[in-house]
C-alpha cells in the first residue's frame, strides 16, 4: 500500500474524524479534501472490525475519478475496492458487491436504490456500512438523493437504532442557502450539519500553509460598454411585438422586458395557460416568443449569427408541422423577415462587443510561446458549442495556440456528451493536447482538472457556491479569474453579491464552530426532528395528490395539437423508472422516427425508435419505444409532452411524479397473458 503523509492543515481537519466523530471537512477547491478522506478511510479500515467504507458522489464521472486517482492507489494493495455507477452491471447485485468488498465508491442513487429495494441481491442496510463518505456534501438538502439517504440515517438515529455508520462530509462551499443575513446563513449551515448529523471543521492553526497551497487568483472585471446599435436585436423585438398583437394578450397578463430570463418565465407560464384553457393560439404564440427571447439572450452574449441560426433551426422543423392558421402566421412572420435578419446578422459593424473583450481576455494569457491552461464557463450547452465554433474560426486565437474543446454534462441528445467523451476531453486537457475547456457548470465541481492560470466566467448569473467552485479552478501561481460583462450589467452585480455571500458563509461557519456543545446539539436535534416531521407531511401530501382522481377519469392529450390519445389507466410504471403505455390501441396514435442511441446498456431493456404524434401534421415528439425482456414493445413517454384533462379542468405537469393519479406497477406476466394469450392456454 502506498503510504502517504498529510499536510499540517489536513491533519488538523481530520483530527475529530479519526476519533470517530461525524465531521464535515470544509476546505477550498484544490485543498486536498479527497486525500484527507482517503486517510480517514485507511485509518478506519485498520482499526475497525468488519469495516465497510462507502464513498458517495453526486456525478457519474466522479466514481471513476475517485477510484483511480485517490482510493485505489492508496488502499488497493491491502483492501478490496469496487466502483459502481448506473453504467456498471454491479448495480444489479449491489448487495452482494457490498458484502464482498471493503470500499465501495458509487453514485448516491445506487445506494438509495439499494436501501429501498427489498430484493436480497440488491438490498443493503445502513447498518452494513461503518464509514459513509459524502463528496460535495453541501447538496445534502431538500429532496436531493444525499438527503434521502441521510433521512434514513436520521430516522434510525432518532429511534435509537444502532449500529449506524460514521459520517464524513466533504465540501468547498456550503453556501448560505439563499440567505442574505448572518442569522440566515448560520441557520443554513446548521441545517446542513443537522442533515449530515455532523460538526463542520476547517483549519484554524495552519491557514498560511493552506493559502500557500491554494493561492487565490487575481480577479478582474473585464467590462464592455453597451452596444451603440443593435439592429438585429431591435428587429427581433419588432417581430415579437407583431406576435403580441396577433395573440390578443389576456388583459391580466403583463409580460416583462424582452430578452430577459424574466420574460422567458412569463411566456412559459403563458404557454401552460394556453394549454389549460384550450387556447392553442395563445400556447403556440408563447412557444415561438420563447424562441425569439432565446435568440435575444444569445445575441446579448454570443455572435448575431449564433442567434440567427437558433431561429433558423427552430423554423426549419416548424415548416413541415403546421396544423392551423396560427402556425402559418408564426412561420410566415419568420419567413418574411428572414432575409433582413440574416443581413443584420452578417454585418460585422453591429457585432457583439463582448466577443472582442473575450478575445482580448484570452489573449492576455495565451500566446504562441506561452504554456497556459484555461476554462471558459458559459451558461448553456448551446453557448459552449457556439463559443467553440468561434474559437476555431478566430484566426488570432488559433495563432495564439489555443486548442479548445467543449465539456458539458453527460446525457442523451445532440448537445450532450457521453461519459467516454467527457473522460477523453479531461484526459487530453490534463496531458496538454488541449489548453482551453469551454464548459457549462459541470467543470465547476469535483472534476480533477489540472491547475489553470485563467478562468473566465462569461454571461453567467449563478450563486456563491458556483462562483467559489469556478474560482477554485484557477489554482496556478499568478492565475487570473475574469468576469467578462457589460457595464452596469447584472453579471457584475451578481458577482459582487456572491463575493459578499462567500464572506458571509465563512462568518456563519465561524459562528457555528464557536457554539457551545450543548447549544449546537440542541439546535441539530431540533432541525432533525422538524425535518422528519416535514418529510412525513410531504409524503402524505404526495399520496393525497396521487389519489386525487381515479386514473380512468384522466384523459391524456397531445400538448401540441390537443388530440386525445390515451387514458390515465393506460399507463404503468416499469422498474420504478419508466412510464409506459400498455394499451395496444395506442400505437394508432403515434408514428416512429429515428432510432434512439444510448451509450449505456441495460439489463432488461433496449431503446427503440422515437415516437411522435400521428395526428395530421402534428409530429410532436412524445418519447421512444423500448423493448423489454426482448418481448414487450412499449412506448416510454415523457408527460411534459402531454396535457391532462381532469374532472376539474386541464392541467400540465413537467414530471410523472406530479400527476394527480396513481400509476400502477407494470406486470410482465399480465402483459404476456394479455398480448400472447395462446402461450397460456
């Protein structure tokens, strides 16, 4: 086993954990929290009979990172380690994996599934674990999976059930939970401590050593004057005004300023209202206004052509799916103005000045003979793709030796990355084949990314946790943390507020740390008792909501054309994850599109083709077919693509958990008996 020493400040923060206390370690990004956790795990394994260490992470890519970079090199010689994520087959017999290994590194969802699954091969109890390490533990709040696990723990603790594991939380930034006052921030920190049943520790005696190890970057506000002229944006606003007049806005609706997040929120609500009131004109106009508002937001941050292309992409699909006069009017407005919009977008005289400022910020750290590494943070997956395209086509940046790649969250869809693509990108950045990552928030937290000498936040409005995480990426000596923003813009104001909140977090933690043992324990007990009561109340409310209507009284309508396509009792819940329609007549309502490709393979099912509405020209995407146990061909549907007609009117929901009726569990045997009766004669 590779032995290792901790730095003085790391020894200080693990002291209480080595005495088997429940502890949250608060150290900045790059301060070596994971290494400290490995040390605690090592000492725990050496000194505990039948020790079982469980390391929880909140993102799949961190499973392999923690395993291969930290735990396996230091513990692998003497102990059996196993990494498990939703992608690994081991999740299907997790109970057996836990029994036969000393250290298990997994996503939190895997452990939670195992706690509630009663199947012997998959089930484990909290009492099977002796040390529970929770990475990025500031996520242990509300209905996060970390908090669901810890709620099981707190219930056992309050009932006096033992044994329960020792808890070790790791965080760089607990945040203030939205609080703007010291009292509110203290409440938030206490709540996180209560949720993790832990004290929070930080270095007190070795701050200079920590500051030497994790230097703070030099912060710059790279400010841009407001555009003098923006004919492209002005023309889009004029087009939106035409739609406002056409749709005859209800008298009680007041839309806020175009080109803002607030306007987006307004038109989202307006679309929902249109669906509820069977007013397709209102719903469709709201959808199109959202696209124009998106284009304004893109125009504010990126190139005019990026904004133009987003509209061109949207309308190329709409051209072939027009149903009624509303659709023809909305498509017509774009077609009539398309040439003019493109002319504005290609006129460099009106280009976004933020792009020039971003270019000069990058050039301040990059050059042909300069060995630099940087991360450029942007808000959306689309914006990372646009910025990457801009870097590739910008001759000055190419001559400066910038080798850029995109890093976004994993998932399914064109703009998502696969886990393998993520890993390859980070590997290439680490070994120097790339020197600039253009990233969404995925690179802020947890990822083992080498020291950077430039971090740029571009067009971002986030909280103090995200700001601290991003700033912590600039860890090289004399590194720069740049905020590129418009003069007097909201990004600058938010950044300054976040600085205040970061300071407030530190003060709140200090206040909690100097509390007497009695006061701290009393407050923690109060928070825990309240949390369990509230959890039960919310659970009762959910059950009440689920039983509001019988499934047979719910009619399911396509959200685009409002055609009735199913009944609530046509749906079943498959493997606690997929909502499928089992009515054989449902296939008359949909058509099949392209094949769905998923990176992962699943034990009992495989994806088929996209399913979309078959009503005339509608073509609204609904979900995809899945083949279950090689026999059952089942449409797996997203409820956000439908409207629900209830006895009390029409409603829309984003997720299946919010539907006002109970969905029965899928029975494979019943499905086979119904669809293949000859086999059961």
